C-alpha cells in the first residue's frame, strides 16, 4: 500500500477546511446546530496548515475586538492542542500584553511569598499580653 504524499494530504486538508468554513457560514444562521462547529473546524484546519490563513485570522483579530474576545474565550476553554493553534493567531499587541501580564503575575506571587517568609515566626512566640 502506497503512502499518500504530504503535499497531497495538506492540499486535501486545506480544501476540507475551506469546505467546512463555507458550509459553516451558510448554516450558521439556520436553526441547525452545525454552523458554528463547522466554522470552528474549518478555521482550526486552515490555521494549522496555512501561514496565510494564520495571517488573515491574526489581522481579523487585531481589527475586531469582539472577534478577538471570542477567540480568547475559546482559547481558554479548549484542549491544549487547539488552544495552542489559536494562540498562534493572537495579534502582536495581545502577545505583548499577555507576556507583560504573566511577568506582573509572577512578580506579584514572588512578593507575596517573600512577604510571607519575612512575617513567619522565628521560633519564639511573643509573651501573652505583651504589646
């Protein structure tokens, strides 16, 4: 049995992603619950396989706050692999903000730990009633 070449497989997966995206966009406004999942599958396939699709999604997220917040919401509530794929599409400003927030959180945790260690009792308890 012959193996399918990677370029052919990649082309077929990109075509599948485009089909999912189109069918999802068509069925999203209908009462059928297939539109949004198909859109998600199509976006994830395209972003995973195509640098151009990543660039377009990154630009869309940079231009539209609600779209960026939607992607951020999905990033935090999906599995590790899908979250990693979606994080690749973060606009550059969001990446810088996320790094700064992580740095601030790490510094805050370190200061709380240092404060906790400096206020720890040093072995002798104060005498009762002594102020």
